[in-house]
C-alpha cells in the first residue's frame, strides 16, 4: 500500500544531499526566516545566547556546530577550532559546569570522510575537543550519521573512552543492528543517546515502516534502561516518551540516571513540561551556516515541520 508520508520522507531525505536544490533553497529569502525556528544562529555568540535561555528555563543543552561530509583537511581543522572556541565561551558564561551545556560532534565534520587517514584524523581532532570539554567540566557526544559510518564511529568511540570514559554515543533505532549495539553499550558509565534515525537507508539495514521503527525504539530503550549506563532518550513522540518514563519507573531509576532529549524548536512546551515534572530534559541546539542538510532531515522527520516551511513560503513568497 502506498504511504504518502513515507514517500515524502524519502523524497526529502534525497533532497538533503542535492546540491542543485540546496542552492535554490539557500538563496530563497524565506529560508533563513524559517530556519531560525530550528537553528540557533550562525555564530558562537548565537549558540551561547540560546543555551543561556534554555539553561535558565531549567533545561540542559547539547550543541552541534553544523557541518558534515568534510573532504577538506583545512575545513576539518576549522570545525575543530570552532568547537574549542565554543567550549571556551561556554566556560566563560558558566554554562559548562556539571555538563549543563555539552557538545555534539559529527566525526565526518572533523575529518572522518577524508581519504586515507580520515578516521585517524577525526580521532585526533575529537581528542582535542574532549580534552577541552574535560577542562571545561562538561562532556562530548559523538553524533551518528548514515549506516556506512557506524562501525568507524563506534571504533573512534572505543578509542576515546580509554581516556574520556564519559564520551557519549548515539544509536539509531531504525537500524536493524541497533538493539545488539545497545546491549554492548549498556554498561556502567556509558552514555547513549537513542534516537529513531534521520538518514535515507536501504531496507537491508534499516526498518522502513514507522511502526517497526517505533517498536525497535521501545526494545532498545528497554535494553538501555535495564542496563547500567546513562540512557539519553531522544524522541518527540508522546507515546514513546510515556513508554520510556514507565520503563524507567519500572526499573526504579532515579531522575538523575537518565534524560530525555528533543531538538531545538520542536515541542518547546513539552520540553518545559518534562523539565518542570522533574525530568532531566536536554535540548539539541544546532548553529552555524551549514544548515541545509540538517533542515531537510527535520522536514523529513515530521510532516508538521514540512507544512510549517511550506506555509511560510506561501505567506512570504
């Protein structure tokens, strides 16, 4: 049976890697107005400003300097330096202490995709970022990208955790392998963010049906909450939030031993409700001028996001 929502999602995910469409959208005057809902801004100051507001409201923050698939060593170095600058700014503002604001890093943005020694270069850059985070009193989480990078990212994670055992991992419930990965990582001290996944993946490696993805998410969340690690439950789905909270209660988990996560600009009222109810609630805050791929994936995740964008275009076009 034809699923229009699934077709829309697959189409948008395809567009996320289209250079021609990217050029059109980036030049459209409405785009930068709409993207402000999902992206904190383009500068370090913008990221710090948004993080301050969120922390003042009782929420926590993880910050992503946008960019991915870097094939230029100079750009990989520049991205690393941007994270070092960000961590310095968070420290000056008192936001890093106790991990109130941490950073999320895509390894492909700091060299993983470079030919030859890409993984080694990314590891070296990640070590610098982790050391700066340690000095600041906060943590780092390695974002997960498409399935072709999963083994490499988990390998870098393993190496980093030798010196920085608190480095977080991200696992994506739509991948068929993820339940097993959860079992491997549900160990003492291990921080794991569980999300549904937002890349276009083949059926051979990923569930395609929304119900199958949600069922996988529940199984994976159960594994993490039964384990000895620190689960970070990233979802905007009300049903999955309720199920995760019930699983945490069943395991007699204290509020300090897990957290919920949501994206900047999505369900802010629910974010504040969870925080007010005593849950640790962390917001994923992206910033920078490389926002196109990120925006397309947000459109693909929820039809409501796409309609928000199209309404804005219709109003201002």
